[in-house]
C-alpha cells in the first residue's frame, strides 16, 4: 500500500456537503445570545426545520438555520498575508 | 456492545476492560481503566466503497465524495484524540481500504498510543495488505458478511462479495491478525445465523459480532426488513444458546451483540431462566458497569469530512467539524442541548422507557431509532422486544425497597 499524502481539503465550500444540504443550527434560550448547536443534513429548509424542532425544540426558545454552504469561513490572520 | 460469551460463559477477552469494569479479573491484557472514560471513536475515513450495501449507515457510494480529511488533517485529529485519551479508533468507511494512506494512518495511531481497529468488507484484503496492516499495528479487523453467499451478495450488491470477503478473512488470519465477523441481523439472514458461524468457525474465525439494524443512512430505508419483536427475541436466544453449546464443546467462540440494549435486559432474563439467580445477578452487575447505550458518551464518530456525530449511525446530526474545533473540545462541551440531555437521558426518557426496571442497563436503547420512528429522540426505542412484565415487574436482582403502598 502506497504511503501517500492525500490532496488537501478543497475548502470550506465542500466541507459539509453530505447526502443532503448541511444546515448550521444556532439556538437561544433565556440564558443569553444565540450559540452554535451543531448542524443537520436535510434537502430543504422545511425538512431542516422539522429536524431541528425534533432534536432541540424541547430545550430552546429560538432556532436559526443557515445553509452551511452559504457561510463564508476564513481566518483573518491568514487572509491578510 | 454486549459480550454474550463473557456474560454467559465467563470468557476472558481483551476488550472487556472497555465494555465492563472487568479489567482486574481478566487473564488477558486489558485496556487501562483510566482510558475507559473516553469514547471509542469511529472514523469514517471515506464515503467511497467498492460495494453498495442495502443497510449502509454511511450511505456510501462507489464514487469518492469531496472534502475528505487529508492525511495531514487526519494525523492532527489523531494527535488530539491521543491527547484526550481516546483508547480506540475504529477505522471505517465507506470502505477504508480504498484510501491509500490507511496503513500510514493506522501506524500513526499506534505511535500515538491509540489502539487501531478496522471495520471493512474484507473484499480488498490481500495477503500483502493483511501483513502491512498487522505491521502497522492494527489490533483487530472486523469483516462484514451478512448471510450465506447468495443472500450476502444480493444484500451487498455484488456477486462474489462473499467469496472475496472469505479470502480477506483468511488473509487476516494467516497474517496473525485478530479477526471477527460483523453481521447485521435482518429478515434476510436471521435464519442463516448459526450456519454462518459454523462455516466461518471452520475457517478459523472465533469472534462473531451481531448488529441490530439502526435507522441511519440507507438503514433507515429498509425498516421493512427489520425483525419483529418476536423474531428479534428468537434471534438473540439463538445467539445465547449457540454460544453456550460451543463452549460446552470446548470451542470458546466470542459472541457479541451491538446496537440494541434491550439485549442487556434480555441477557439478565435469559441468565435467570437458564443459569440461575446468582448468575443473573452477576450478569446484571456487569451490565450496570457497562452503562447501557453509549450514544454521545462512550462512542463517537468522525465522518470523512471531519463532522463529529453522536454515534456512527447518526450521520444526520453533527456537533461540529474537527476542521473548526478539536474533537476533544466538542466532546467536552455539554452546553450543546442534545449532547447534555443524552448524558442525562434518564431525566428525558418517555413512555415505557421512563420507568422501565432495566433502564440503568439499557438507558433507552437507540435514540436514533426513536427519533427516526417517533420524531422524538427521547421516545421509546421501537426495537425494544421486552414484554410488559419484564419492563414493569419489580426488579428481582436489585432490592429497591418496599413498594410505596407497604
């Protein structure tokens, strides 16, 4: 078996593409501002919303769903080089 | 993971220190007690597979999916897992052998003090590869076969898959690599269970892991071939009877059940009926130390892109990605409401699980199946096959004091 370095990641745009679209979850309760609470795989926003409700609806007041592939992720210190 | 052979036949096995607090009483080398506090991590190295199986929880495909962790990224993750004290990494897929850096990653895990084990369909393992894996420090290869040749090949989507897996098993055994069977029980293959054990035992295999179908990935789409409660009970009874028969003949096979902790309760009931109250109590104590369903606690999963999951089967929800945050930090962060609740699930379980007398050795079984069928991660596991009497009657093993009315 060849000892080989695999190609590095093709970047944030492809990081979360699984069987369906990936949706980042942010939640808030009466303890403070929204915070990240993971992500769900779902083909549409409606399905993602249902999954988020089932998974977390019992514990939080509000949920934000954001398509992971619409999130621009970068490291400012590296970006300015 | 429940060791039937250990519980019913008192067999020593290297993994017992992980499954039970039995390290001190075992005659074989054990994983240290300190490391048992950390999860076993399944790493799905790739989504690519050379087969296309009906029940694949990872929904693996024959094409390579984008965004796989690179070798360097994988090593960084292994560094974090080692620092965190993760005892075991299970290299899985897809089919992990399609990655050409598999032995390099296994060797690296070994160097970091992690015990590397492998989950594979076995069809790509040649004699040379088996030796390379062994030299890299691989401690165990679990090879998936899901029935006798015809049923297996149909389930796995490729004619000849059974024979190729058998060649892989023999290559591993010839290389001196500890090897076992992985067998997911469905309506298609429940009747073949004893035949497959007999066939593979003759080949030299002595470890057999039987999986219940979990409802993740393509496994969620084949619920119609899942066993009924009666069929499931019969299959588990067969595993128990068969294990005892082999041991009675002096053939000390190791048998394990994975993925449904109603099995824990059944083991106690079985022991009481066949082996007596004292053995039933011993079985109960072992299973209490085992801790029931391990989701979000003693097992974790990292997928091919670095997303962290609560178990390998629960790919539809992720805590985050190791490219953004170390695994250890995510796993320690109880502020995630779902993770926190799973670790305190006794306060959340509903229905028959809420006051089941076996709750402390089962902990509600699969939360993924509950979510998939009931839309509620704390509803009862639809695969529970215990009778109402078994669930509700006073616990005969542990004295819980007088009834409130007394």
